[in-house]
C-alpha cells in the first residue's frame, strides 16, 4: 500500500511540476536565444527555468553580483506567481485522491513527493552567482502543495473563509488606491520605464514580472493606509506621518510611492479596528453563549493575525543587495498592530459584556 501511495504521488507530483516547469523552460530558452550569448551552452537557461519555477514558490535566492562579487539576496518574490503552481497542483491532485483511500494521507504523500522534487531541482540548479537556498525549499513548497489540495468548503472553516475574504477585500481596496496613485504619477512611471529600456522581448517579460509583483505592492499599500507603514531599503520609512526615502530603484511599480507626508491619512489606524470588527462579526452574530463565542472569536483572531503575518513576511524581504533590505512590510510590526485591534474588539464584544452580566447576576 505504501509503495503504491508513493508511486501515484510521485507520478502526479511530477506532472504538477512539469505543468509549470516546461512553460518556464520555454520562456527562459526564448529569452536566452533572443538576447544572444557568447557561448552555445544551454545550461544557464535551463537553470534559469528552474529558478523561475522556484521563484513562483517564493523560494529565496543567494546572489553574488558579478561586478563586485558583493553578496546579496533575493527574498522578496512575486506573490502573484503562486497562482501557477497552485493551479498545477489542483489539476494533478484529484488522481491521487482517487487512488488513495484516505484523503489526509493522499495530501501528505503528494506534498512530500512534490517537496522532494523541488529540493532536488534546487540543489541541481545552483551556480556561482545565483544559488537557490535549497534548505528553505521544504518550508515553502510543502505548505503550498499541501494547502493547495484543500477545497475549504467545510462548514467548520466558514469563519476563516470569511476572514480570508475580508483580507482580500481590504487588500484589493489598497490595490485600487495603488492604481490611482500610479495614474497620478504617470510621468514618474514613464521615466522609470525609459530608464529600464529592456527592448521588446525584455519589456514584455518585465511587464509580466511587474504584474506578478502587484500583490506585493498592494500589501505594502495596505500597510500604508492602515498607518503601519513600510520600508524601501535600509534607513527608510514610509508612512502617513513620516517619509524617509533615499532614492528608488528603476522599478515602474514604485512610481505609486507617495512623495511626502500625508497626515490626513493618520486615521488609518481606525481601519485596523474596522477590519477586526468585520472579521469577528459572523462569530458574534452566531454565538450568544460566552464559551462558544470566546472559542471561535479567539481562534479566528489568532489565525487571521497569523495569516496576515505570513502575507507580510512573503510580500517583503531583501531586493538584491543589503542596502535594499528591508523592502516592504515588517511582518511582526503589522501583526502586533492587528493583534492589538483584535484584542480590543474581543474585550469590548466578548469579555466586557460577560463581566457585566456576571456582575448583574451576583448583584
């Protein structure tokens, strides 16, 4: 039984890998062929395809810049690229589920074999200048491949489904605000695009990368709107009440950055409290008894803050050099803000009413 489980899981995990790795290989080889090369060695574009595939799983990279041999890292990777491996996994997993009797076992074996394949690819694709951090591969690929097999339609997950949709709603609002900011800074956007000047093929690929990084930028925008703020390199801080930026890289998405302080947005802290109220509203409406309300409210609050911390962590990081670290949101800072808001809402809606009710009863 174990042998059959591993065989089916390996077959479908390899299929899921191929569904995204082969298109990445085509893109890498096409870019290499059109850019030209002094050698006919195709190892580099093949490595590049694996790097693209690993980057879609948010696996971090260690870099050694050739001009100065300065060590750097690429740990801020496009969240939008997750859609491709998740699609491939959900496309391949049903055959594993049909072949294995226990669904949790099917998920585990599938995620395990998927992670093993990814780790092997990371080890084989290492080079002198770019090295995927293979020991981090399981930390990213196993949760992604395991969670992607869920359908999340069970009734016991309804509160977290609602919380996740609330996150997406606020995240989307921040994305709309970021788009408006891009349009209002059109001249800056144009100038940054001219500086890059990647050519037709390079421009098309660069546009795709920019599109995949939109969720990262929108999450930084969410942190800005809520008053938490974000960073754009060492010694920088961007928030409504303070603005410290030494310069920006030639990345068109950064044209959406504010150009100074906006104290009028200092009310953003209230958005965090509003978010906490919205997330806990179904719990408060459906649970009148203290024990059930406390259990579901605490669980929903903790999992929501954990989810926000994860999104903060994967949407930010180091961008090529240590001078461009941190870029994005500081995960523990944002998590502490939202945790404080949830604590306040819990006290006002759960613990304080229970305390008043007990005092009246004793009186």
